[in-house]
């Protein structure tokens, strides 16, 4: 069963937020935690001075901070909603995007939100828990979901859909959005695609068509992404890419466990910790499929250029 979109903005009233502005805060917090003033103006059909007042009010209440992104002009500085009380009121206190991140990750979040704003008719899945629950309902084993193993002290846990990019599910169709931040373009998109490929195959086997939308900031990015999408729709591997062998997958796990246990002696076979880490990163850049004979295939690939976040010096028209 596909869940209905939550409408939790009324829960922000005790914090002084009501009406369209509360609705905006709820939308941003559910999806990215980050927004620009132009995105605010577009969604609320507001003038720039209202956006300035809104951001200033968030900052004065210590519920948000402004981030510096070198790829955006100072006037387009993004605002990150960071107030723990807001997320707690919305029932999503533990989301990761409440905290700051690197420049490419922040840009990825802004691009993802931009696409969501332009496609409100889609039923977007918001959180990791919501995404996992939907695919559980479709009887897709969790081993097919993109995941990342995390360690902290003696704890090990799995994060599903670690890049937190938008997914929309409707009867017979699933849409996956890839946000191209412009950093390490081809390698990052291939890595993201390889992590999702087992899920795409499982959906197709269940009669659900898979669609990938690449979101970029400039024509060069769109052209590069489109070349990959065309290969994926034909079931072709990206150039200079091949699946990991079972021995290489075992190597990755051995390196991960050695770092987790601080077993530096076990890393000597790779030349020490630094060389082992480099080797592990090289392996992670390559796609790893559970069934390599199935290839890398989607049913449809589209691209979309963000107008509000276009690279400086490019023509967004």
C-alpha cells in the first residue's frame, strides 16, 4: 500500500508557524532541509522581500542557518532548517539532513527539492522508513535495496537509500530522481545506478516500469547524463565499468571489518591502512550487481534542467 503524503504543518503552530509558511517548512524538512529564497518565492508566489523576512525570522528564532555555496551567488545563499524542535514537531527528529554537509551534497539536496517543486502531482516518498515500507509492501527483499553499512563504536547498522534522493511510486511505474551536483559526474551517477540496479530489476519482474530522471544545472551536465541514460535503457554497461567479482566483494568486506575492529595487521596484505582504503574506494566506484548477467537496464530515462539553480555564466533559458 502506498502511503498518503503526510500533512503535518499544523503541528508547527506551537512554534509560531501557521498557514503557507508552515506548509513550506514541513515540505522542506521532509525532503531536504535546505532551500533557496527563489524556491520559497516560487512555491508561495511571493515577492523577494517576503522571502528575506521569512529567512530572517527563522534565523532570529535559531531555527535555521544560512550555508555558503561557492557555486551559488551570495544573493542565492541557501537556508538550512536546523531547529531540532521543528523536526520533533513533524515527527522526523532523526533525519540526517538537519545537519550540515559538503557542498556537493547540499547542491544535490537543492536540485532534488527543485524537481519536487516542479512536479507536485507525483506522490513522493519522504523518508528512508517510508521508502523501505513501500518496497516491503511490494514484497521486494531488502537485499535488493541500495544500502550503506555504518559503524559507530561497537554498533553496526544499515542505511537504506543513503543519498536520500526522491522516489515516486504509482500503479505500474516507479520514478527515481538522480541529482547531478556536478562533482565527479559520471562516476557518481554510475555508482548510484549500480546501487539501484537490483531494485530496478526486481520492480520490472513485478510488472513495474522503472524511470530515471537526471536533474542537472547546465547543458553539459544534461548531455553527459543523457548519454548514460541511453545506455541504461538499452541495457548496456557504461564504458570502463564491469561488475565486481565475488573475490572483490569479499575483499571489500574484509577491509571494512578490519577498519571496524582496528585490526591493522589484517590490512598489511594491501600495503597498510592507507593503501587498503584507497583500494576499497576504487572498488566502490564500480558497479556491483547480484546477477551480472541481467545487465543494467531501465525502461525510460529523462533529464530535467533546473532554472533556479543554473550554473553561473550559463544561459538557463
